């Protein structure tokens, strides 16, 4: 079980993720699924690079899944032609769910546009539901973590025309409030102050 700590002020998403990992004294196997990783030059790639380096320095086994991984098919990001998105190979997802040799302690997906990460979390939750009675599986299920690359509501408010904001802001709020807590154990999201 992940240790919990009460903070006097709200921690940043990076501080909270590192606290969760550091709170567990054993070496952990951590899977990070992100479409933005070093050597890309952007804030998400930089954060993921810091996670990987810091967690490895703490002795954890960290695996990155990204568009150029052998377990995914890359395709062009329709909103940014200089970036790639990915589809995970179905056999890779199946192995993650069923192969005990590929068990992870933490599965961390960077959202919102990482659709493969979202489907991966849904697959783990479905397996949890279907195998809820299986004590063997319960002992090896990973903690499912989602992190956002930005304060999405502030982003939408800034970049979306005012006449569309109510519709898009409402859609994102519904997604965050209803879907994401059902497919993850923890959501790390920046706020206006972090």
C-alpha cells in the first residue's frame, strides 16, 4: 500500500509523485507512458526526464513507453506536426495485464491527449473488476497514476474563444470529475499556484 502524508500546503504534482514513490522502501518497477519524452524539448518531456532520472537514482526500475518504443506504433499528432502520438501494440497491453514477469508497482500515464495511456488504465481497471475475487492478482496490481501536463481548465480559458469556453470547459470538467477518478488511483494535476 502507498504511504500517505498530510501536507500543510498543497504539493506540486512532481512532489506528490516523488513522495508516493519514496514512501515505499522497496525497489519498485515503474512504467511511465508519455508521448513526450527526452530528447524532445518541451515541459512535459523535461518533467518525464526528471522523473526517470530521479527515480532511477533512488534505485527504482523505470520503463518509459513513448511513440518510438518498440511496443507502440507512432503517428503524427494532428495538432502539432512536429510531435508524434502513439498506439500501443495490443500484445504489449495483454502482456502487461497477464504476464507476471511484466508486473509493475506503478503505472503512470501522462494525459490528456495520450489516448493509449487512457486505454491502458481502462484495461487495468477492467482486469481489477473482473478479477476482484482473485487474491493472487490483488497482490500484484499496480497503483494507477494520471498526471496532467497543464492546468487544463486555465489552458482552455486562455486559448478557447469565450463563446466556446462554456461548452469545452464543461466537457473537460465532466471528463475530470466522472471518468478519470474511475480509471486511476491518483490524479496529479497542476493548479494555478503550482
